[in-house]
C-alpha cells in the first residue's frame, strides 16, 4: 500500500506541476512560468525568481489524491 500510495502522490504532484508549467510557457503566462525576471535600472535592482503557484497547486492536488486513495482503500477492505 505504501509504495502505491507514494507513487500516486508523486505522480499527481509531478503531473499537475508539469502541466501548469507547460501551460505557462506555452501561453506566456508569467504566474505559471518557472522563470521570472525583474530589472530596475534606476535603483540597480535585479530580481530573478520563479513562480510558486504551480508547485503549491501540485501539493494541493497531491494531498487530495492521497485522501481519495486512502478513502477508497479503507472502503475496499471494509473499514468505512
């Protein structure tokens, strides 16, 4: 059960995060893209960061998939 549960969790995480990042790069949506740059030449400020939204969404889907899997597993063995 643990290996299958872990596989489902990581699969949901990587699939969701990868899909959102791909959509961000395909349609040039900065909030879904991994790479983000901000340059302010007047102050000499340079910020280079990536969006955390796809990773957070992936974690939410991962958590939900885990809860659904555990519910179905318990229902299958007759505990619910």
